[in-house]
């Protein structure tokens, strides 16, 4: 006779399943605790969706105008210098000015630039040089905006909710990355790049309305005026943190060698699947979306440096297999796995940055971060386009993946501080936690409400 299970034993599996689901599902606490975070999140949703339409439309337009892999990859070269210059300056501005106002003004500028792309596309014979010019200007304005945008969240979300806030931000970015390119592929094929640009302009309008409702986020009382000296202070702080240097170096390495997005239109042609171009763009984001939608487990990780290294190695391996695979669906699967690995890597980087960087240099450090996760992809586009012209599209993809694996392994061996990072024992993370707790306590004693606004500088 089979023994009868007790009621507690019968309830155990469902209870364990519920506990597992709670660990996997996103933590929505920041949505409930911060009105400004909800507005910022909503703005990012609509703006990101439109931007991905243009992200696909630009290389498609250049491809149609030139039929050259090199000319498509050259878009990244035009974006590189403005991104470097204005990203660093934008970081200094973010530490000295109202971050919300800086984001609002730059968002309006990006909307106007999208309108210029639309006007050029509507010409009877669109011209190539305005596309490169607008790409450079977009990189400049994005460089001004991104440090303020990235450093806003720690000011409007409590310190213990930063990982959850990053996961929620990643969720909308990844949804936009999937839906935007997939829709763009259909829109461009059916109605041309003009429609994609027009939709992007409309999303910027909606984003501006949401940003305008946010409260001001002025600098801390110890803010340093924007200057070359202020930028140098931020760079010196970054150089003093070898663990942070490791996050920047590994991200640049991974994107430089294994970011072949610029040649996706040509990869689709080689796979005899021009109809699947949107899927190629969206596959990495689909993998990232799966990870971000089930990323509750990341809150239990403490060794974020090791997490970053393993994820970057996974990105390189997946890109290698994507270049070697001959079947469209196998390529899409590999790209999705790569996207999932990149999402894990991004979670590790953002958590380290938000946990351990003081507020008084957070904007400038966000400028340095912008260079690490934006310059790498721009150089990667140039590398992919140039390599594809020399050795072929498929070889450009798989050889970059191999180079990524070798480069990440070498950097991890050369930067032991990255592998040693542990948020439970790191002194920088402890100082930021203490400062955030002090600010939260002071706000409570004064009867003020709202999220904490971050930590003061330590060790600068």
C-alpha cells in the first residue's frame, strides 16, 4: 500500500514552486515607491521603441544608397568622436546641473534630429551625407543626455531597490529591442524608412510629455562646476577603482570584437532571408528579455565581477557559433543566447556601478560608463564592416567571437580586483550604503517624503 502523504508534505511542492517563481519574476517595488521612476520608466518605454525603429532604418537606408558594407559600418565611425567628447562633458554637466532638466532638453534635441532624418528621407532623391551628419549629432546629444539619464535613477529610487530598478529598465529596453526592430523590418519593407523615422518623431513627443511631469533633481550641495578639471576628477576616480576599470575594459572588448549588428543586412542576404532582417536585430534582445523577465535571481548574487566575466565569455562563444551556423534559425538561437549573456553582463555592471559610486561623481562616472558601453559598439560596427569586406560576412562574425573570448579571458587574468569584488565586503559599496541610509534617516526626521537621493562622495 502506498503511504498517504501528510497535508504539509502535499503542500511542499507547490510552496517550493511559488518560492521559485518569486525569485524569477521581476521586483516591481520601484514602480510603487517612486512616482518619478514611473514617469522616467514610461518615457523610456516610448522613446526606446521609436529609437529602435531608427536604429534599423539608418543602416537600411545607407545600404540602399551605397550597397557597401564599409559605408554602413562607417556610420559608427561618424558617431565615435562626438560620443567621446560629449559623453565626458555630459557627465560633468550631470553632476553640476538639474539632471531632469538636462534629460528633458536633450530629449527634445534628439526628437528634432529624428525629424531631420525624416525630411531627408522624404526628398525625391535622399542624400547620403545628411545621414552621417545627423548620426554624429545624435551621438553628441546622446552623450550629453546619457550620463544624466543613467545617474537619475539612484536619485529617485531608494538604494536597496537599485538592482530592481535596473531590471525594470532593462525590461522595457529589451521589449523595445525585440518589438522595435521586428516592426522596423516590416515597416521599412512595406512603407519605407520614412515611416520608421516618422514614428520615431511621434514617440519623442510622448516621451517629452512624461519627462515634463517629473520633479527637479538638482545637484548635491557639494557639486563641482562643469570644467575640464571636473572631468579629470572623475577620470582619476575611475582610474583609482581597478574593479570598475575591469567592467569598462571587458565591455569594450566584447563589443569591439563581437558586435556585428552593422552587417546584419548583409548576413540576412547570405542566409537567403532578407525577410528576417528584423528577426536578426531582435533576436539578441529577445534573449535579453527572457533574462530580464526572469531575473529575480540576480538579487542574490554578490560576486558581480565573476558574474560579468562569465557572461562576457558566454557572449563571445554565442557570437562565434552564430557566425559558424548555416541555418537561419540556428543563427537566431545563437544571437538570442548572446543577448541573454549580455543582459546578465549588463546587470552585473550596473549593480556594481550603482552600489559603489558616490553621488557627487556619479554623473561623471556615468560619462565614463557611456564611453565603455557605447564606444565599444561603435568601434565594433566599424570592425565588422571592414572585416566583412576583407574576409566575408560570416567570417567577420565568428572571428570576432573568438577574439572576444580570448580578450575577456586575458583581461580577467590581468585585473584580479574585478574577480574579487563582493558587495558584502567592498568598502566603496559599504560607504555608499551608509550615506544613503543617513540621507534616508535625515529625510524621515524632517518629515520629508520621497526617495533617497543617493550618497555623497567618498575617497574622491
